[in-house]
């Protein structure tokens, strides 16, 4: 750090603040006169109409989410939302925006949903003269505006790549040609595939045991062994109908209903929990690869949504699942459609990877600029 900077403990850098009433999340209005600012990720989290609850901002403040660690720079009057909102009013020797940027460099440990303000209080704040603070703010504001624009463009391109694939997929299943047939799901699976729930009580972790797939594992197209929970083999003895051979489509029927992945060959001998139904199609009617796209189609997903019930835990009844209708062409056309969709999916994945890397690089650039700014190197 260059000369002329001073260092003070965090609590010597903020003024004492008198809090106005905090509004519970369930009471937020969708529209209203005054914005509600809470510890959630979105900048504005709702609205409120009672002026008596308004926190009036004379000079900008920083909002810190005690549970979430979210930071917000607020320069307008607002209403406090819910629990866990800390208002940080920097003292006169600190430019509020300089203070806001410096707090973004704090690498606070994650304590889950516990409170993090106790970690913030351990920080020391380094600062130069006000004129130098203003110079640094100007540089960071301009740089971060550029980064925000670049991120918005990359995110839009990422969405466009996904939308292109989705559009093509939906067109195939909504504008099907001659020769397509319609059957119920239970009519197109193998005779030994009963469309059943998996293990109800997965049990404790058993490091050398049987791998099982849970709904939370369905995060990629193909599910492999890495990271899967393992249980004592005896716990799966009553669940032979859901034992995996590799190649099954694993459909989520509890929680994020409709999500589907493919079981890799390495999962042969494994099993699934109650939230997943393994699907093996009759090879004389449907291929697994075509079936993967069929399940992801709007036609299938709309039926899943209509049959999903529950409030705390969304789920699909097995009987309803068996009665879902599926439409498909002859095997030769399935192979042709699958080849086209595979090629488009691969290109989409390639583009997604490019845009994800660009977003990661922009985040790193922002971190680098903040580090330079608060080490006196900017």
C-alpha cells in the first residue's frame, strides 16, 4: 500500500444508526410507493405504502445481509425488509461508495444461515484522502460499468444459445409429421420396468457401498459415479424394480419434477431414491436417446406440470405418470431426429462453455481491479 493511507477498525468507520420498522417478506407488496430493500440478491425486493416506515437517506449507506453476505449501495429512501438487514453508515472521512467497494474485497467465511456481521466487525478499513478516494471511485465506476455491459451481453448470448436449442426441440415435437403414434408412457416401457419409486429411506453414508442417485444429483445430461451417495447394499434389497443397469432415463418426480438425466454404464448395480423413477423404453418402439429428448419436450413437460401436486414438496403420483401420453415416429426417424438434436446440443454446449468462461473472466477482472484499488496500486 502506498503512503498517505490510514487504517481504522471497522466499527470506528461507521455511525450508529436508528433503524425503522422491518417488514416481513410475506407482507411485501408487488407494487407500491416505497421500495423495500432486504438481504436478498435482487436489489429491490418489494414495495410498501406506509411513509412512517421509511428510512430516510441523507448520505448513501451500505446494506449488508447478515445471513446472505449480500452488499448493496443505497442512495435513496427505502423501507427495511425482514430480518438480517444491517445498515452501514460510513463516517465523514469515508466516501460511501469507496467504503462499499472496499467491503466487496472482504473474503468472509460462509457460516450458512448464521449471522456474518461478527466477521465484518473484525475487518480493518484502509483509506486515503477524500480526493484520492474519489479518484479511485471514478476509475472503478467506469470500469465496472464496462464489465456490467460485457456481462449482460455474455448472459444474453448464453440465453440465446439455450433458446435456439429449446426452440428447435419444441418444433420437432409440436409439428410432428406423418407416421407418429401416440401411446401412454406405461405402454412403451419394457415389461420389467414398472415405473416405480426408488428407495424411501436411503440410510446413512456407507463409503464402499451401493451408489444411489438422488434428485439433487440430476444436474447434468449423464450421471456418473463421482459424488454419489453410497449406502449399505441390504437397504436396496426390496427395491429390485429400480435397480440400475446403466442407460436408464432418470426422471425426477419429487421436488424439481420433470428434470431428467441418463444413467451412465458405471451406475449398473446402483439404485435411486424415492424422488426418481428409472425409465427403460421398449427397444422395438422407442430408443433411450430419442426418449431423453421426448421427456424434455414441451409436450411431455406440460403434462408433468399439470400432474404435479403439493405445496411444501412438489411431486407426481406414479399412476398419473404412467398415464402420460407420448408421441413418437418410427425408429429410423427417431435416429435421424436424435442425430440432429445431438449435434445441436453439442454446439449449444460449446457456446455455453465459451460464454461461461467469459463471465468467469469478467468476475476475475472485477476482483483484480478491486484488489489493485485497495492495495494502492490503481
